[in-house]
C-alpha cells in the first residue's frame, strides 16, 4: 500500500477537526437561535393574550372588543393581538367568537375538543393546511361568572421561515467551509513542511565524499532547527571518524612502506652483491630486525583495531596495582641497567583497583618502555604507585630527553612519534601511548603528561580505587 503523505494526513486531520467544530458550532447556534426565537414568540403571545383579556367584553353569548379607537397605538395592538383568537364556552363547548382569519379557514373545535384543550397544555401548536400557529389557552371568567376558553394565537410562519433559512445557510456553509478548510489546511501543511523538504533534499546531497556539507539552519530555533543541528552534530562526528580512518589508512601505508622498502633494498643488494655466506647472514639478520618491527606494529595495530571495534572484553577483578608495578619494574630492571639507567619503584602501601591485570600490566610496560627508550644512559626512572581520595595513582618519571610543547598534545594519537632522530632507538611504532590511553579509559581513569625537553617527562595515570568491601 502506498504510504499516505504527511501533508495529506495533516490536511485531513485539520479538515476533520475544522469540520467537527463547524458542524458542532452550527448545530449549537441553530438550536440556540430556534430556542431564542421560540422564547420570544411565547413571551409575545403571553403579552397579547393577557392584554387582550382586558379588551374583551363577554355578556351572555355576546362578545365585544372594547378599546379606544382614537388611540392608534391601542388600536394597532388590539388588532394585532386579536388577529388569531377564538372564545368558547367552557361548559357547553359553544363557539362564542373568533377572529376573521380563523373564521376564514373555517376552523372550529367540537365540544369535546374544547374540553381536551382546556385540560391540555397552556401553549400548543395549531396546524391546519392554511395556518401554522402557536396558541395560548386561558380559562377566563365572564362578568356573569361563566368560564370560557380564550385561545389567542400568533403565526409561526415568520419563525419557521427564519429557522429554515438558517438551516439552508448552514447546509451551504458547512461544505463551503470544509472546502475552504481543506484548501487552507493543504496550503498551511505545505508551508509548514517546506523546510523539511529543504532539509531532506540537503541531506540527500550528503555523501561519504561530501561529509563536509551541512544541513541549513534557519535560525528560528524551532524543532526543525533543533533536528537539523542534531543531524549536523552527527555529521561532525562522522566526518571526524572518517578523517581519522583516512589518516589511519594513510599512516598504515606510510608506516608499512618504510620497512618494506628497506627489506626490498636489502634483498636487492644481497642478490646483486653478496657472495659469501657471511654476507647473506648479515642481510638476513638485518631483515629479521625489520620483520620483528613489522610484526610488532601489526600486532599493536590489530589490538587497537579490535579494541576500538569493542571486540576486547576486559576482566573486572581486584588487581593490586602496587604489586603489579613492582613486578613490571623488576622485569624491566635488567633492560634499564643494560642501558645504564636506574629503575626504582615505590608505593605507599597496598593500592588495589578493579580491572584487567593483563591490560594494566601492558599499560605499565608501555610507559616504562618509553621511559627507557627516551632516557639516555646515566638517567633515572621512578615508578610510584600511591593512593589518595579514592584514587590510585601511577607515576612514571624519567629525566630523559623530554617532549617538546608542540608534540605534547599529539603523543597519544596513533602513529605519532616526535622526530625519531632524537632517539637512537628506532623501533617505536607510535602506537604504545594510544594503547595506554585506551586501557586507562576502559578502567574509567585518565592519563596525563608533563614534560620539558632536556629535563624529562612524568606520565601520571589516575584510576578509581577498588571499594574496601571487595578487596
Ligand atoms: P613509540 O612507539 O614511538 O614509543 P608511543 O605512542 O609510545 O610510540 O609514544 C609516542 C611518542 O611520544 C614517542 O615517539 C615519543 O616521541 C613520545 N614519548 C613517549 N614517551 C616519552 C618519554 N618518556 N620521553 C620522551 N618522549 C616520549
């Protein structure tokens, strides 16, 4: 089934609400009008009937209307009130008098009907082929104490005409109003949805190669503007991720190209120049170093890629960080000593954290490995593990070559290495600190660095302490 367009839906909803309101209001107005007109008519009729009584003179079967014919107001009123009237003897049901209009149509009650009318409601409708009247029935007393039925009427014609004219207007007005509502609704919905169409056509232009494009913000601050800016924020993040991916790919190619060129060059030289077994052995030994560097880099890249893809699940166990620091320092002590460095570890008691022992060990190894790499012979490296305010601290301090202020903000980026010529060691991949940062983040901690070129560096890791009850 074809989906109904939002514009059509909105128009239909609008037309339905408008139609219901219009019909409801029309019906209410019609009823109110009819009620009011009926009430006015009843009041007028009562006034006429009550007043007419005072002008009637009934003596025996003789009925007379006595009024001042010289008073035009009085004459007019009596003529108006007496236009439709008839008087019957209540006892016998005999017709005593009636107006010319009633006489003209030859309308007359029988004796039984007179009794019925007397017992019936005071106000009633009287309908003949020629006339439609609202009548008021009053039981009056004559001078000779006889009871008579006085029936005074008023024509319902003007009332019926007005009400039916109103109904006709309503019957026309409702469909016309509905057509107007549909047109207006269609136009208003189109206008309201126009910015959305602009947004969707702008969104359609955004492709992987055009991630720099953004949705237009109209500056009205309305829901659509909010939607567009939320979408733009998503695009910002996507664009950034895409840039990082591109950078990563180009970095990988760059990083792989150098050792591969070296390997290829060495192989070519060996093929063209080496003649003895010793020559070949030297080339192979040199290539082995390159292979080791390559496989180390690929290992680290794989770890990082798996880590970022969320494929690595960390354990959550109590790890004694102070013991771990001591063990890692002991492991690397011979390497440091070999380079003429002193490596000392210290802690202010037992420091426990919750985390993955293997990954925390790798974090310490990477930090210490860097300290050893970037500290010249005769230097000092200190690993301090301490705790305060529910935080565990790891501080790896060296008095090595330090890091320039330009390089400092970038050292945690993947593949970033500050001018490798500063160090005699060339085996760095620029991935070690990225991994440290990922491990620290996974343990809900943070890592920071302070360094001055020529004076050394301090890497500081803060991790939440394990709660007392789990240690
Ligand atoms: P690498 O494999 O090159 O050590 P890292 O990501 O571990 O990669 O470090 C990135 C860069 O940060 C290094 O190349 C180096 O320039 C700088 N760096 C890291 N640790 C130290 C340190 N202790 N002293 C001086 N420079 C450091």
